[in-house]
């Protein structure tokens, strides 16, 4: 019997949620994603010491630019060992500034271009705020494909699809964390609120003919992954990928096109903000996620300043 990882790869594109080159080479995902937290961890690895120094020199004292140089350098190393694409994130502190988000995304693409890496191998990660979605819409129109991250609500997913973004990353584990704490109970399989959220979005996209890719992210356990088998993509930590590779029990596909989905919803800014406001979990987790990524961005800048 093939491993659960191999079985999963038969109907879901597997993405590594890490900057660890050894893990990526061992587990052979198609794509990989990074974020400020993962880049901060990567910066502590001896193999990236030269990349840190080179990023500092290339930026000429601009620590924000140094972070972008480092992110692109790490992304370039990862692309040497995967066949697909790398997702690289815009500074989370720009999450409420549409124009600044667009400029930073364009700078990242320019740095990849200078490194000889075409935009067809890169996704720019942007927080799924209203401002981030609008920036992503313009980037997509300019031929720069995006990955909308920190996505916790159906309203965010609906707005992203209407904006024509390439891919969304709904955060399964963080939704699970919130409900587990708020309701004082654990969840298993299909009853998991994070699993239910991604399933609803997947069914909605397929029922309405959206081309936006659904990539479940932020997993806490194998049960969440197994319950979303069949999702377009899943981005998974090396630890959970390793467990999947060691398990040879059967894995059944759970999500597939053709299931009933809700009618298409088009949200203007006020409707989007109201729907997000009405979802306490999504409001809190989006704000918390932006803050956490911003703090790790600041730590990475401090490291690059020496």
C-alpha cells in the first residue's frame, strides 16, 4: 500500500509549508510557501548565513529591502529543489495600504526577475484584507499572480474569487484553535470548524465556476488533512508531511467537484466589512495574524541590521 502522502498526491497538489531545504528535498512537494515567521526560522539556520549577509550588502542600509532580498534568495534556493512555485509574502505591516502592497509586490517580482527567476514560478502572498484584495486584483491584471493569505471567513473567500486572485490560503488550524478555546471542546474530522470552512469555500468555488485555487493551510493534525483530501492544494508542515509518508493505511478522497454549493455572492466594500465584522473568529484571527507576522518581520529586520 502506498503511503498516505502518495495517496494524497493522487488528487491534491501537496505544498510544503517551510523554508527547510532538507525537508523539502526529502518529502518532494510540488510547491512551497514561506512567510515572515518561516523566514525568521530560516535565518537561524547555518546554511542561510551567506544569504543573510548578501541581502544586507545588496540593500545598502534599507532593512525592508534587505528582508525582500533575503526572502527572494530563500525562495530561489527552494525553487532549485521543487518543480513548481514559491509563495513569498509582502510585509504584513502594509496590509491596510493597497498601493504600498502593490508596490512591494512589484519589487519582489523585480528581485526575482533580477535573480533569473520568472514570475510564472512565483506567487505573491498578500493578507486578505479589503485593501489586500484590491491590490491583488490589480496585480493579477498586470500578470503577477497572488496567494491571498490569513483567510478565515467566507466573505474573504467570496471577495477574493470575484477579484480574480489565483489562489487563497484558508487557515484551517487557526480557525480550529479559536473555536476550541471559545467553546471548550475538541473537534474531529468533518465537524472541525476549519475543515467545514474550507469545504464550504471549495464547494462554492466549484459550483460557481471560479478558477481561484483553494489551498488549505495551517494544520494542527492529520485528521484535518485527511478530511480535506481532494482540495485543490494543501500546504503542510514537514512534521505532518513526514507522518503522512510513514502511514500506509487507506486514504479516501473527501472533496470533489459536483457537490452542492451556495449561489454566487458579490460583496462591495461595506458588505465585506460588515460580514467580516459579524464573524468574531475571523475578525480576531485576521488581526492577530497580521500582528504576529509584523512582529516576526521586525525581528528579521533587527537580525539583518546586525
